[in-house]
C-alpha cells in the first residue's frame, strides 16, 4: 500500500481512533465535531513538551489521516496527490484542495491558532470564496 492509497489512509485513521480511545479515554466518531476532541488530545500530547522523532511521526500520520477521512466523509471528497505536498496526501473537497497532514504538522508543533476543528469548518467558506473568484 502506498501513502496515497485511500485504504491505507483509512487504516491509519482507524488506528488513530483506537489509540485515542486507549491512551486518552476519548471517543472519535468520524463526525466533524470529533475534530474538537482531536484538538484536545493534541493539547494533552504537547503538555509535556514537543513531540520528537518516532512519536511525532506516528501522531502526524494518525491525526492527518483521521482529519482527512472526516473531511472526505463530511464533504463527499476524495484523497488526492498534489504537487505542493509530495509524500503527504491531500483532500479534494468542495472544489478546493486541503492539506490535513500539513495542518497536523502545525498543530503538533504547537503553532498557535491551528486546529483540526477550524480546518473542517473553514472549508465551505473557502470553497464559496473560490467559486466567487
């Protein structure tokens, strides 16, 4: 399976659901609202300082895949390859391309004002603005 294979990405997202449940006792239910829960989990992950190496890579993969899956389900999109994100799949939804793995890197680095929940909420507005040109 390749990193851009939707089956592989779904399996990573499932692993995110399982790990969040086991390690944090929180439920991710594939809804857009569950991305707020994922944001809270990331705050907990970063509470002891920045993630490094293997742990950072693991959570980057899991949170990026889960966020992308939620967006695809919520807006009827698809996983795509995009030239601006080699090695990290993107999502095509509502006529725009989103980069959940880029967002995951920013959230997991502790960048202020970055959240998975705001990403999914912003997509319809971005799409509408793009249509107006």
